[in-house]
């Protein structure tokens, strides 16, 4: 009896996962490392090795959260979507096949946002994203979700241009024919590329499916309130970091979701939906700042869909540009370029000059990431030209150094992204000049933006052997980072002692590390 009972308790070997792993031609150790890299993208530490994979193949099952990362690792390797349902791990609840391993039972997963499919309605997607932060029981820290490259293609946001075709030409400062370098434009799109996005009619918000209640007419003051929320949260993110506003921003969005679900009518309702798109965009920025890139990606996608529903093609273009910036940050350079080009192509002819500058700057960074020097510099010149045409905006101030504004784009952000272009092209001295120019234009109150720029400047200076200048930049970084809550700033601070370890005998390094509370004996 006892051997039979033991056999019944043993998990069933997972043939589905074994087949997928064989198809990847990965070793078990390489598979575990790939999952760990995906966890790092999403801001969660996944410590697995070949023994963990061996247990999964024998039938043990990690948590549903980890299954999402396993599926994404396989999807990237195989070049096709691999749903969680195909992993042979059941549905992640009691009663599914196999058994959960001891390691998975010990994982502090909290509430998990790894849906099998995204909700059909953008308002429902937004509800899922905000419930992770403000839903009962209240949890200030959102769960992790994998960043999915396949999700970009499923949503039609990343595209591959047929070989031999050219991106649309720039309306200004195009390179000469002798250079042979065209780059993405805004509004001037040839027939072989996707047409610019046209505003869709607002979705039908009729009350027929809601018990026959009449749809409430959206009032102008509701739209004005949403716009003020956008302005306020944008300023706070740049000044103090996403950690200070995450919960209140999500709560505001959750309340707005309830309003969107009740429906609305009248000429102001599309503007309310477009305002929700801008707030979703800001929530994505907050998640990205905290390295919750899976959640950030979903929030950016939701922002694009809401903007399209609200008849705001410029908002769609800005969301695509943000997705490009995120992909670049995570090292997915080909997808970054595809998204940057799609953003430029989808912007309408009437796009404001500051938004045009923002889109061209993103294209320049993406081109530089692919080593396309002439195209990158041409796109950067177009961004400078458009920003010079833009009227001064004294109401919102310069935006964050990662260059993702909601309404305006100014000199400090453009210089920052010019620095990214120069650095990617190997021009460190030019990158230093651009970052210093960015800091000159950046208001003192923009603590998060200044801190991130100062950290990047310090690392560039150190790479050039300019140790004392690097320490001076890090001193300023410590001052500004003490006033903010930002995951990016925390990571920059964590890199500092590792980078300075070879120079601990230098007085300026000793003083800097002492001030940072990092005694030399701990390095």
C-alpha cells in the first residue's frame, strides 16, 4: 500500500515542457538564466538554476506568476507565442495537474497580473492595472509581470517594413541625396508605408447593455479635471519620482474607470477618454521607473487604445514612442526602431511641433541604437528644427530625462536624448556636452530628472578617466536622489560603489562613498 500511495503523490513528468525545451536547443542552465533575465526586466529577482528546471520537467509546478515568465522566455526563443496553457503546468490553482514545488510555495507572489489574454475593452485593461495597486486588500507595491515582445506584434504596434522600402521622408532638414539616408517623418507618408492613423469615431457608449439607463452627458468640467490631474501627476513624477504618486495616480484612474464604464455622450466624452489615455500613459511611466516593465508595457498599450478610442491620434503616436523608448532601455533595439518608425508614421499632419520634436528624438535614439549614424543625426536635426518652431510652454516645465512627456517637450529633454544618441554612436565627449546642457536647462525642482542625468553624466565621465569630475557629478546626484523615490535612481546608486571599487584609494572617492553611507570595508 505504501509504495502505491507514494506513486500517487508523485507528480507526472511534464512532457509538454520537455518538448518545448528540446525545440529551443537550450540547456537547462541556459533556460534558467533566460528566465532570470526576464525577471530582471520586470523588477523581480528570480533565482532558478538547472535543478529548478529539472524539477519542473519531473512535474513540479512554480507559481502562476513564474509560469508567465517561463512562457515568455520560450516565446522569445522560438519566435512564436507560447501560452501558459501549453506549458503542461495546469491552471496554477489547486486541482490542476502536477504539484507546486516547495520553492513556489515559498514565493511571495501577492496578487499576480499575468492574464491569459488582455481584456477586450481598454477600460477593463485599465481596471486590471490599477487593481494591482489600490484594490482590496490595498497593496502599494504592484506585482510583477513579464515584458512580452510578442504582445507588441499581437497589438499591431511593431511592424517590419518590407526589404527595399524606405521610411517616410522628413519634412525638414532631410539629409542630402549623396548620403542616401532617409528617416521616418511625421505626416508625409509614401504609399508603401502604413497610412497615418485617422481618428476613429468614439465607441458606442449607449446604455442598451446597462439596463436601459440613459447615458450621462459628459460635462466640460469633468474633462478639465482629468487634464489637471494629468498636469499634476506629470509634474510630481519629474520632481519626486514615481514612488511618491503610484498609489494616488492608480486611485484616480480607478475612479475614472468607473466613469468610463457607465458610458457617456456628447461632444466632450471623447476628450474624457483621451484624458484617461494620458493618465494611463503616466501610470506606465511610473511602472517603468520602478522597473515593473511588464506592467508598464501593458499600461502603454492601454494608453494607445484609449487614445484611439477617444479620437486622439497624437496620443497614439506618443504611446508608441514610449513603447519604443522602453524597448530600447531593455535592449530590444530592432523592436525599438520599428516602434519609433510606427510612432512617426501614425502621427497626424496637425501634430504640434513639440510633439513632433519628441517623436523625432525617439527615432534618433532608436536609429543610433542600431548603429545608423547618418539617419540618427538627421532625425536629431529634425527634432531640433521642430522644437525651435514650438511656442514656449511655461505651464508644465521640462519633462523627464527619459523623454516621455504628456503634453510638452523642451530643451532639457532634447539635450538629454541627444546625449543618448551621441553615447550610442561612440561619441562620449559629445554625450557629456549634451548632458551638461540638459542640466543647465533643467529647473532645480525637477529632482528626479536631474538625478538621473547626473548619474549618467558621472558614469560617462568615469569611462573617460575623469575621476574627479565624475565624483563631483555623483555628489550632485546624491543630493537630488535623497529627495525622490525612483527605482531608476536606486539602481544608479547601487551601481556607484561597483564602478568606483578600483579607485578606493583616491581621496575624492573615499569622501563620496563616506557621504553615501558606503564604508570602504563593505566594498
